[in-house]
C-alpha cells in the first residue's frame, strides 16, 4: 500500500491530506506536526485570538477527530530530523524512521528574530508566529503597559492595533522610509499611517532599533535616532523566512524557499512542496507567496499531482489584514507596478488602490470595500484591465467592467 508522508501540520499540510482523501487516495497518510495541537489557523493569532475574541478550539482548521476519522496518522509534538531521498525515508525526533513513496514538505516559515547582541534574548521580547507565542505574550497585554513594536509590516501593524484596542501605550518603529514599504504603494501606507495615528499609536518611520535595554527582562529601547523609550515588553515583526533547512540538508534545490516546478515537485521527483516554504513561478518571476489562499490552493494541486493528475499550479494571489475596524483585502500581486489609481468610496475609510504596469491591471488593495475587491479579483483572474480613467471616475458602474 503506497505511503504518503507530509511534513508540516499547518494550513498547507492539513489541506493537502484532506484533498488526498477527497480525491480517494486509499493508501497510508502520515502528517507530522512539530506542535502539540492539531493544525490551526495562524492569521487570527495576531488579531482576534490575541484580543480574546476567539477560543483555541475555534482556531483548529478541522476537528481533532477529522484525522482519525479519515485514517490520517497525525503525529503531533514530533519533528522531522532528516530526509534520505535515496532510501526514501524520514527520521523523526523520536528516533523512528518512516518509509515513504511520496513525500510532501509543507514546513511553512519562521519569524526573523533579533540578535542576542541587541537584546533579542531578553525576557519580554516576543514574536507572533505560532500558538505558543500568542499564549506566552497574552498576559503582557494589560491596559496602560508600554509596548514597542519593531517592524511596520502587516504583522506589526496588526499587533499594534490589538495593543491599542486593549488600552496599551504603543510605539511602533519602522526602519524603512514608510510602513508597508516592501508590500504596498505609498497610498496604502498613507491610509494605514493615518489609521494608526488616529488610534494613538506613536508611529515612527525611518527609525529602527539600536538595542533593547535590560538585564534579564527588557525595560527600554534605544532607537537609531538616539532617542530612548521606557517599555514593558517588545514585539518583533521584521518578516519571516521559509523553513527550508530540512530540504536543503536533503540536497534539494533551495532559493528563497524550496524550489518547485509548476506541478509542485522539488528537484527530487518524489518530494513535493507547498505553502510558505515553496517558491514557484508566476508570470516569469520566481516568487514565494505567504498567504492562506496560496497554502490551500497550492497544497490541493500538489495532492492531485501526487496522484498523477499533472495539473500545473497557477496562483491567484489574495490576502487580507484586519486592523481596528478596517478590513484590508488584496487581490493579485503588485510586482513591477508603475502607477496606482485611487477609487474613493462614500466614506473616508472606504477606498481601493489599483496597481497598473502600463495598461495591465496587476493588483488591488481594498479598504472596507469588499465589493470592489471582488470586482478587482475577478478582473485580474480574467485578464481584464479596464482603463484607469474608469477606475477613478466615481460614476463608473464597476460591475459593468466585468462584462466589457
């Protein structure tokens, strides 16, 4: 009986094994997870879970019984130590060895951390990546406490929103010229800068961390502009790295993630990869998508291809972020854009930003504007690029653009 082993029990791993069973794969499936809980959603960790609006059980992607009911051997609190592609075996942290016919790597990513030399190992310095991180930092979120958030990407901004809503004094530093500089246009940065400042966040751009202050527990921070601030704890949100060391040590091709072809195969035809850990092709570019949507879609295609479907994976990127009462929804990828066009809604909090490269529509950032998000998403997926003059004209019937 064929045996498929999946390393990494996150969104991609859970989606992959569920798809295998849905596609009527009747062989053995083993899903290996390093954490001691079933696969769960990660995005709410820095939002509703940290706010206390979501219980741990609601985080679970599927009921814990799903895996046993579908004859999936879910091994929790277990790590894959090494892969032998020649013998087609995986050695686990409990010293057991699994043989596989096909192997999938859905190992996800891990956060960049601060070096010990700048105080990264002090107590009270947190990252937000997994459930244990969220549970560890939750007691620190007490009204009146002072928190420093290092990094103005989506994780940092979401943590700032939660802290502000809970009544903490929030300082956020971003060493780049503006928040969201790596992922969004200046127009989107402007929107979220104004949003956070309106909620009392002390947002400092073009300012980084020099070092944290403290003997055992962090008590303060010196910033690169020479200023010093007193803090009770710090949250590090300076990006993530693909978890590709296991693949690299097995001799697989790795370049900003585990290199895969359009089918999801790595440089070894019996080893596959999906989710945050995998790099793939998109419009002639090598990309690595860090999103729930990609983790699900790519994992499901890989599951079918492990069974011989031969179906190329074509990303349809979409993302979201919740901050205060604003829901940001993103469709497409803005790589290479040269112009952004703004469509305003009936309220100041409602607007959408449309990214173009020449005449081609690449992506849309929609703030509290789900209707135009869906229209933009469908236009991008259909390869349609309306003239920017239609986008900026408040009288345009946006839905009619789908029929043009």
